[in-house]
């Protein structure tokens, strides 16, 4: 159970990162070149939201079975326990909120330029947060435990 969840969470990270990069590049280019907001822009941002929320669900399940998530007097003293119990979760939740707000608020905007800009800025911030948090895991940005 634990290894399957970790494997799924770890590999889905590549999908989330790839979708983030695609949405960031597409929205930046469309914003700067004043392109209309078309169906593919909407679909890529929807895929990003779906796989990000899938990552959230698997992350939440992992939280209950991971040997690195512990609550006790040593939680904040041990840097590995602290990272997985507090820092990884908090940082990734912030990134997930940014990706979610990007899409929800973009939907309410009327101008294409504003939509592209919103997707670009919020998703870029989310990418920076995710890369920073993964970097501090000490497991390498693209390495997988399994
Ligand atoms: C965009 C969101 C997220 C990304 C990109 C992400 C990425 C990762 C990565 C790369 C790992 C290490 C996988 C490995 O060692 O092979 C991991 C592990 C883990 N993540 Fe996330 N994560 C995200 C969200 C979350 C959330 C929201 C939670 C908790 C609610 C969470 C809880 C965990 C736990 C418990 C582990 C397992 C640590 C272990 O037992 O080794 N993650 N995550």
C-alpha cells in the first residue's frame, strides 16, 4: 500500500511538473503576443488542475501511512520528520492553492490578456514553490525512491 502510493505520488509529480511548464510557456507566449484564449488554453489548464488535485489526494493518503510522518516530541527536532510532516505538506498545499486559484479566477475574467497573465503568474509562482520544496527533500528534483 505505502510503496504503491509513494510510486504513484512520485511519478505523478513528473506529470504535474510537465503540465505546469506547458501552461506557463503557453500562457506567457499568448499573453505577450496578445493571442485569444482558445480551447486548448482552457484544456491544458484543466489537465493541470486535475493532475494537481490527484497529487493532493494521493499525498493525503500517503500522509497517513508514511513512516516519515510522525507527531511527537521529536517532530520538529528531526529534520527528516519535520520536512515530511510539516514542510513538504505546507509548501505543496500552498502550490496547489495557487494552481487552483489561477484556474478559478481566470475563468471569471473576460479579457484574454488577463486570463493568460493570471495563468502565467500564479502557475509560475506554484512551480517555484514546488521546485524549492522538492529541492529541500534532499531526494533530488527528479529522482524517485522506487
Ligand atoms: C504538487 C504537489 C506535490 C508534489 C509535486 C509532491 C511531490 C513529492 C515527491 C517528489 C515526493 C518524494 C517521492 C519519492 O521519494 O519518490 C513526495 C513524497 C511525499 N509527499 Fe508529496 N507532493 C505534493 C503534494 C503533497 C501533499 C499535499 C501531501 C500531504 C498532504 C504530500 C505528502 C507526501 C508524503 C507523506 C510523502 C512521502 C514521504 C515518504 O514516506 O517517503 N505531498 N511528494
